[in-house]
């Protein structure tokens, strides 16, 4: 049991002769919350990376954005644009070109 010491400090002090048991479940819950959980956005970014790599390996020169949106089940164009912006470094690094309604491999 704790009591607030007087004054403006408001520091907690344990009362003498009272045994305090620490609750370990709080620290376990805190650990679970700090572990990074993959979001739907992160999963979709990874799916598009896989699709683009598969596209290159299959020898496909270009693919419509709509086809990729359908594959990852994103109906909103603006959400798809946000995913592509997150992939900008990957796209440049792997020689893909995003132009208009298509994603193609640089020639």
C-alpha cells in the first residue's frame, strides 16, 4: 500500500510493514504492446513487392494498376496510391516505372 507524501512533490512512498506484491501481468501486457504488429497496410506493401518480383521473373513487361489492386483486394485508388508511395524506393531500386495506369519494367 502506498500513500502520497505531503507537499508539492506528490511522490509515492511505501508504508512501513506492509508487503507489496508486484503484478507481473502488467509488464507482460506492456511487452506485448511494444511488439510490432503487422498492419494491413504492411501486408499489402509486401504483397505488391511479391507481385512485382513475380512479374519480373515471369517475363511480363507491364501490368495495369487495376490488376494489381484486384489481386491485393484494394478497391480505393487513393489507398493504392499511398501503398505505391511507400514502395517508391523499392520501385526505383528494382527498375520499375509507374506511368499512368501501368507499372512496367525499365527497358
